C-alpha cells in the first residue's frame, strides 16, 4: 500500500497535481494542517486541506486522514510527529512517500530529517521511504503585485474623475454643498489607493515576507542533520542516560552512573567501553553527543540531533 504524508500549507496544485499527472498509485493520504500566521491564514489552510481530502478521494481513490500540527514552528514536535507517522506506516507494511513542497521550512525539514533517520535505522525498509518535492509552474505573488499596481492606477483615475482634483491633492479638501457625496466617495477611493500604495511599497522593498519571527526567545531555529549510521544497543543506553540525566561533568561520571543503573562493577574495562562508545557517538562519529573540554575532563551531553533521537524513541525500551 502506498501512503503519502502531506503537510498542507497554502498550496494546492503541488500537493496533488503531480500524483494525478504522473499516475502514481495513492492508496492512503495523511494530511497535516497547522496554525500558520493569522486567523485568516489558518482558515485558508484548513479550507485547502478539506479540498485536498475530497479530491484525493475522488481523483485517486485514496482514503484520507487529517491531523493537526499544533505549532508549525516547533521543529522538535514536528520531527517527533513525522517519525511516529512514518514509523507506524512502515510497521503496517506500507510504502511511505513524504511531500515536503508545502508548509513552513521547519516542518518540511523536520519531516525530511525524520524520513532520513528512519532510512538509517530501518535498513530493510530503506527502499520503502521516499521524500519528494514539486516545483511550481509559476508563483502568484508577483502577478498579484502587478495586478495591484493596475488597480492602484485605476483608483488614481477614479479619484481624479470623482473628486475633480489631482491625485496628490488632499481628498478631504473638496467643495461642500452639492459635492459632499462626491467628497465621501473620493475619501473612500483615496483610502483604498493609499492602502494599495503602502502594500506595494512594502512588497517592492522586502519581498513576500516581513520581519523575522521570534520563536522560543530566538530568531533562528537550528535544523539538525540526521546521522548516517545506526545506533548500537550499548550506544542506545548511553543516549537514554544522557536524555534522562542531562549533562555529565565527565565521561567517567557518565560511566559510573551507567554502571550503577546496570548493576555492573565499575572497572577500567567498563569505563573504557563507555569512552569508546561516547567517541563513536561524538562529533567525529555519529554526532549524537557533544563534548566540551573542561579542565582535564570533557563535559558530555546530547547534541540537538541526539535530543531528537531520544525524543523520538522515548517510548522504546533500550536493549
């Protein structure tokens, strides 16, 4: 069975048109919708999700499910949800296709990274996991801007003919008496004209977006890269321990904590085993652990991708 996981943003064609045109088999579709920006944006995205649900069923005969991403800017949450969705579909024996053409970049990268991580972890299912992107034939933003320029020109002409004054004149400074009605109409036209001019000025200066949104006290969301190596059983124990207890002042301290938890004797051999596996998990290896020099020791903690690994595997039992 072919399952397509489709995060829904503000696009329609890119999420369904290539599957129809290229005649892909689509048996099941998981649509994810989330809160993106204003209430109007959220409603628009929800409307597209409903339309996609109907068309996937009517055009491709696929069963559909809809899920909600509570916060599209929470990379960790998106990664965990993506990991669980893909993993569950693989457990059902389905082939999984992940569309990363829409939604904010945090969601797209989280889903791509989760798919990549599972390709590494589930080698036997590697050929059953696909991520794909579709480029648009054209972007509507510039066309909308040009149309707005034409409308602004039309409003200028209308203002001149309605009020009988130049565009640069103050629309409120018009004759009284018989022209009161024309004055009120001119003020409405002038207001819409000024609004259009302001919007076009922002578009010309800044493009399609404005500002940089603060997320969790920062304006940058780091997008970690998945490891290219699978995690061995003893390495899992180390990652879970770091996830449970946080940072350790040294690898020796970490080894002592692991020995107590495993009811093993803390020997030089056991310590060496921990050091060896921490090295394999460190920056020069799989990248799940960070080590910071601190005197003669190294503070040891999970890296960002290590934190995501532990979060995604939090319901698993280490071997």
